[in-house]
C-alpha cells in the first residue's frame, strides 16, 4: 500500500502545481477515506499535507484543524516520529491561533516544548524548541501577558545562543524589543533591549547581513519606533534614510526578477514544443539554467535556500516572487509582516519625518503610493466597498486589520497636511473617509476612535470653531488609555479655549493644562513638554503675564528646535515670542523673530500663521514709523486674510461641515458579542505601540495644527511557524 500512497501523493503534487487545489485535496483524502487501512504514519503524513494545503490555499481553517487533531490521535500510538509530531503541534497551533482558541494553543505549545525537552536532540530539536517558544510568546501577547511573553522569548534566545546561531539570536532579541516597545514599563529595559540588538547585529558577518533583509527591516523599524518615542529625531531620521534606500534597492531587484521570470516563461514554452530542433533545445536549456540562476540571485534567500514547510501567512492570497521578509529559518521561518505592509510602513515613516519639515510634495507622493498599495492588498482579503468586518473570513481578520491600521495612519497624515495648508475641503473628505472605515470596521479599528475625535478637533480649530474643537479634544482623551495621548489632547483643548479669549475659557484652559504641566517631566521624551510649554506660555501671554510667558516660551522653543524639528511648532513659537517682544517694546528682537517665523510659515503654506505674523509686523512697522513697510505689509496681510476668509467660508458652507464639528461622537453600528469575539484577533485590541510624531499647536488665529502620529497599532508579529 505504500506504493499506492506515494502515487497519490505525486498526483496531488501535480494537481497543486497546476493550481487544481480541489483535485489535489481529493487525491489525498482518498488515502484517509480508504476502506483498506494504510500505516498510521502514512495517514498522518497525508493529513498534514491536506492541512497545509488548506491553510495555504483556502480559508477552511476548521477543516484543517480536524485533520490535524486526527493526526495527533494517531501519533499518540507511534513511539517515534519526532519531526512529524512537532510539525503536527506547530500546524495545529496555527489553527488554534486563527480561530482564536488561545487557551488551547498555549496548552498545545507547552506539550510541544515538553516533547522537545524529552526527545529533541541536536540542532533540529533546538530549532523546534525555538519554534514553540516563539509561537507561545505570541499567544501570551494576545492575552496581554507581556512579562510571560518576554520570559518565553528569552528561553528561545538562550536556545539560539546554545546553537551558536547569531541570526536566530537576533530574531529573539528583536522580538523581545518589540514586546518592550508595546509595554513600556521600564525605560532601562527598553534601552538594554536596543543595545543587545545592536551588539548581536554587529556580530553577524557582513555577507550574512546581506541575506537577512527581513531582520534588517524589522530591527531598523523597531529602532525608529524607539528613537521617536524618546524624541531622538536626528538618529531616527538616519534609520529612516537607511530603510528607504534599502527598500528602493530591493524594489529594483524585484522588478528585475519579474522581467527575468517573464523571459523564463517564454523559454519554458519554447522547450515544451515536441518538434524543437536539438540545437535550439540546447540553447534554450542553457538559457533556462542561466535565467533560473539570475532569478535566484535577484530574490535571494535569507536562510540558505531552505524551503519552509508551511504557508507564509494564511488566507487565499497569492504571494508574488520574493514577496517575503523572513526573520528566522525553518521550522520557525517567521515574518513580521508581508513585504508590502513593511514597505508601506517605510513610506509612512518617511511621511512622519518629512511632513513637519514642510516637504509636502514628496509626502503627497508617498501617501498616494502607500494608499494605492494598501487598498490593493485589502481587496485580496475581501475588503471592498460596502463590506464590513463581519463579512471577513476569520483567517483574514488579523492581516486585514494591520493594513487597515496603516491605511488610517496615511489618511491621518494626509488630513494633517491639508489642514496645515488650509485645504479644508480635502481634509473634510478624508476625515469622512476615516469615519466610513471606522463605521464598517469598529472593532478592528477601535484604537482609531480617539484619533478620529482628535482630528475632528483639529479641523474644528482650523476653521475657528474653538468651542467645538475643545469638546472633541476632551472626548478624544476619554477614548484612549495612553497617558501621553491624553496629555496631548488636553493641551490641544486648552489652546482652543485660550483662542476663545474670555476669562471663563482661560479658567477651563488652566484646568486642563495645569495637571499636565505638573507632571511634565514624567513623560518619555519631550513632546508633551514642548507642547505644554507652548500652551502655558500662550495662556500667560493672554493673561498679560508677559515676562513669565517669555521665559516659558523661550525654553520651549529651544527644546523644540534642537530636538523635535517640527517647523510648524517652531514657527508658532516664534510668532508668539515675536508678539511678546513687540509688547515689551523690544522692536529689534521682534523684527528678527517675526521674519524667521514668517519664513517658516511660508515654507509650510501655513496661511493663518502667516497672517498672525504679518499682523505683528504691521504693528511693528507702525511702532517704529516705517510707513512704506507698514503699507506694503498691510496690503499683503489683507490679501492673505481675504484668501483665508474665502477658504473658511467654503468650509462652513460645505454639507460635511456640520457633522464634523457637531459636539457628539460619531455613531457606529456595534457588533453583537459573537461578532466581536470573531474580530477580537484584530491588531488594535491588545497592543498599544506608540509611534509618535512631532507636535504642533495652533495659534490664536484659526491656524491649522500639525498632527502627531499617535498609537499606530502595529500589533503582533505575523509569524510563519511550523515545520
């Protein structure tokens, strides 16, 4: 009967190669359903192949799970077969992950670790131990057990160290860093994790580093998240440049590989001709060998060309040639995210760093490119116009959620850019698009609710609806558990109250800014501090406490300029300080400061701040008796004011305007309990990885605020586990 089984296996392979998955599965099922008994080992191998095929080519997770559970029962009666048992454990663990059975997954993985401890020998046994530790760490993260996850990953790290395998050590070291970034309890632990990653990466040979593209991107992005969090924007920017260059190089290689593959297809078609002359066949055969080698060199292989034993990730999504950023060797073969998602993140990081500098043209290109890529990927997961999260296949929920979160971050940055340029109509449309996505995927995008409220506040403030803006900022603070985000929301709300300009509003502003200011040094980095100093100094200026305001604002400006590099916030600091200098009759300093502020405001196309600076310059020229400059400046100020007034009138007249500023949260259709459990595996539920961006605050004129990129939820690593 062994020969029959092998024949059916070969036939199944042929059908799969031809894309006839149903026929392939039927061939394999014939063995399992045969009235003649096969050896248990043959049945187990067959069921594992069926499960692998189902997970790779379909969403039929439960059917795959039943085959694997049957395999487990059969394997209990077989004393040996260590590799088969480990593979069954790994595949079944993936199924439990996909159906959300975390408790069963943890129990299964612990049994796998017991198996490797008792019977696992040599290199292979340790690899399987690393596999199970990695999967178990992910399961613990889903439950919010970050400490348990770190402990489990450390066990994997020890195992990799015993194997003298630096690339595998790097996999576990970066995974530990990722968990620490998600749960930032102790800054020294995060710093130590970063340092260890640096040391291990430096210990890897240069040639091997070239082969570890997945680890390179994973490590670099984690470093960027860390450096942004501690507000080391200078070094973070260098990492962004490295990633951007590496991405462009890889994209060129992939394009070359695709062109070579097209030629290879033509060559293979030629070789398939039965009447091809011998000399021509020899030439084509030689060319085929050459093309195959060139393609292999182009796409590379991170881990010595070893074939993985399981699909890279699950769901009916075909991967393109070389579209995988491996993190570890089989049977671990993990990847954090698909290459398209990682490269979208690189574009997003470029936007995050470039937008506050006023590089809007390049940012616009990156946003457009990123949105195009992500929308194309979402279609592959069944996300089209009108679909909701209850329509998603369970196996697609997690990855679809990752793409949705990145999509929302691109839209958020687009809104910030358009508000800065006073393009209120475009900002309205994009904000309503964010609302639509949230309305259709409220569980997966739960973390975005606070961001949407904050953006409503930003919009309302930009169009001079200060009371409504303050309302939305306060609501946004209620919708997040992040202390940093809450502080920023309260700071923004206080600025809106200050802009209202009456004593009652000043009192409300102080109620919001006071508590933040008292604990300002408790935050990681200086983002909250620079924002709070601006708001508090602004309030003091409005209350005629000019000298004290000047001291606070000068301190905030110095920190903002040297650390954050946010030109809009610097421009607004300069404008307020220029106004103070003018009020204190220091016309020389006022002139210098205001001119610098105007230069930055022009670079940012920030019309409201330009108007505010121009009004101060007009007052300065009047004070020093420069009539010609005063007249010229007043005319330019009027021109800009008329332009802004026209834009504001159009925004207020829009049909979208009332619902955006309405003092009420957007109403969404909540899912029932079963549906929520079905979608709970989405990336926004348990993870709070803060990817902040430099802060900008609005001036008392209806000036747009530069947005910070808050709490993008990268989520758990997508891993390809199994043997």
